[in-house]
């Protein structure tokens, strides 16, 4: 039995015909992040890559900007605890953290309505371009890789690609977590992000867009839909957004100039 | 133009063929909940039923238990503000609220790991039963009703049913919000919940399960997958969970005794 799934006995119906079978469901696991000896947050996640999740989360929340600021990461798989020590010269940091956490997360936050947060961002002008064929090929590979989803139907996936191949891939019950794991891994491995493409199985809301913008990602592709605020921010911040990438089709919602059709 | 969607110009690709067309995307709107004159939380949501969302949220967070505790609800659609005044005799309530908010929400929380929270719940023993045909019919009607999803692909739906017809239906960019809107509406209209079925388009995680358990709902059905913690809690709390309800098929993960195949 792997760590990400659990076998359960279920009753399967087709019409009135019932059958008790063994099925596989995705595990949901609480991991507590302790930052500089203070409990910061407990996240429900798919139990793998706890260290990447913790680092990605801290970066997404703006608490660290680079690997240099990390002193120590200790993962206790059994108890579901990640201890992170970061350089912290600002005593007001803790208050800021809590304030931020209250206003963040899955449709229960509004960090971007902090106008400064958007205004201070530099528009991304990276001249990375993809053909429509590259986008649809990446999505095909992405869906092929999504093993856990195929087995359980219960997770989101995220990937980092250079436009040609998938460099990093992760799955998690949370769409934010899946992306944070990618960014955490890139931070730990010092992989530059500003010339890469992020792929997500989930919707592109303002929160996802800002998470990606923070890392200077020029292109974001999804098999799902964007929201109006996701598109608006993508336009303002210079990020190309392709949604509903399915088969040979896709819809480009912002900064279409990065999608170029090569002649024969 | 309705309030829930926005028209945008997009570039649609099929292979290398491109076409600029007008498309409809779902709106994402920040609504700030002010409780007894203090700003409590800003939620990103689909802009409709702000009052139901606010009340449902307060109930899901355990801040109110019934309509009697609500003194006043004022919705300012334009500014995206809902003011709620509740009876509040406990001065420590505010601290509790903030503590709770930090540990709640979309895969970023762990309220249920507060053991007392689960232990104090009474097992639901309501003798409501459905045939497999009723479950699949409800899901068919549910998907038929999901207009916004059909137009935008960007929202979750939730519904309340008595097993025969859909009584209340709501859509929102957040799966928690969609369910909170249902519960808020039931509270305001004083519709009892303990003999009803909740339908959701989203996954059944521990957080969704606990939200439903708090309202004493005996049956939860979803077109998606459950997590292992969702199933575990459903078993413990006496809730019937049917997932992957699609066409004439479904998988029952917990408390199968409420699904009964009637003889001819």
C-alpha cells in the first residue's frame, strides 16, 4: 500500500445491481507547519513532499523569498510535522503572518484586494513563446502523468515545464498545495522559474494567478476555466493564460502574443 | 449581462487554427463580512445570495446556531459588504472566531483534528432511505440545473433535496461557499435539515463532511470522489456518502444501509 491512497470496501451500484468491492481512495493528511518554533498553520494535504509543501507555502505567503533565508527544514513524517527555521530579523513578522493567513486560502481570502500587492508587481515581459501544438502536447503528457487522479479521482495536479517536457510534477488534494509543492521543490533545487510554464488541473482564480505571478511565471495553462479576476490580473501582470486545454483545443484568455503559430 | 458572468474576448484554437471570439467567464467577487461592527473575513465568491453566504458561513464556523441569534443582516451589493449583527453575550467570542478562521478553509485547516469537535457530535441515526434510482435521478436533475457551470465551466454547485425533488440550489466558485449558501438559505427560511439530502459537485473532504454533519444531514451525494478522512468521519458520524454518481452508477462509501433496493 502506498502512502497516498487507502483501500476501502465500498458498495458499487449500477442501476439496482449492487456489488461490494475493494476500491482505492485518496488519503487526506494533516501536516502542521512550525516556523521558528511557533505553530503557523495546519494544512490538509496528500502525504508526500511535506518539505516542498512547507517551503512553497512560505514563499506563496511571502514569508521567504529565496533558499538563502532557510536555515533548516526537518520533516517528521510520522507525526505530520514540518519544522522550518528561517532567518528572521523583523520581530513584526509573526503578526504579519497571522494577518495574512486569515485573509488567504481557497476562496476565503482577498490578499489581492490589498491594492499595493498588485501595484508593486512588475509586469512580466519574458519573451517565452509556445505553439498551440506545444501547449496541447504538454497537457497530454500532464494528464498521462496524473496517476493518482486516475486511481482515485480525488486530486489536483500541477507541473512545471520548459514548454517541451515536464520537469516537475506533483499531485495533492488541494490545488493550492499541488502548486506550492512545485514551487517548494524549485526553491530547494534552485531551479529558475521565470522562463517556465506552470500547468494546473484546477481553475485559474485570482489567488492562483497571484501565486504564479509572484514567481514570475510567464505562461499558465489549465484544463479548466479561469475566473474574471484571474483573467484581469493576468492581463495586468503580463501573464499568458490558456484554459480548457483539451485535445487539440484551447482558449487563450490573456496575453495571446506568447502563443505563436509557426508556418509549415 | 447577468451579475454572475462577464463577457470577454478570447482567442480560441483548434490545432493551429485560431479565431477571436466572445466568451463568457464566471465572475469572482470579494465580499466582506462585518460581524457586530468588526471586519471578520473577506470571501471570494460568485456575486449572488450574499446574505445566505454570510449566514451559512457563520453557522458553518459555529458562530451562530439558529436564526434566533441573528439580529440584523444588511447587504450592500455595490460595495460587496454584508453586515450581520448577532446576539453576543460572550466577550471571548471574537478571539475564538479568529482562532477558528485561521484553522479553517479549503485544505488549509484542521478543525476536525480538534478531537472534541468530533467527539461531541451525536451520531446521526435518521432513518431516511433512498433507492439507487432516487440518487441517480437527483444527480441528473442537479446537473441539469447547473446553468452557470454549463456556460462557464468555472463553478461548483450544491443542492438540498428531500430525495424526490431539489428544494434549494446554489452555485459558487467555491465548493464551501456553494454549500454555505444552501445552509444560509435554510436558516433564513427555517427549513429543517435533519431529514434532507445534500448534493455537491465537489469532492468530499473531511471539511465538507463536518460542515454537513454539523447540520445533521443524513445523506451526502457527490459526482466526485471522497477522501479517506471524509469516509472515516462519515462512518463515525452516521452519514451515508455516495460518490461518483454518474449515469446509473454510483459508489457508496459509508452507511450503505440508507440505500435500499426496493423489490419490483
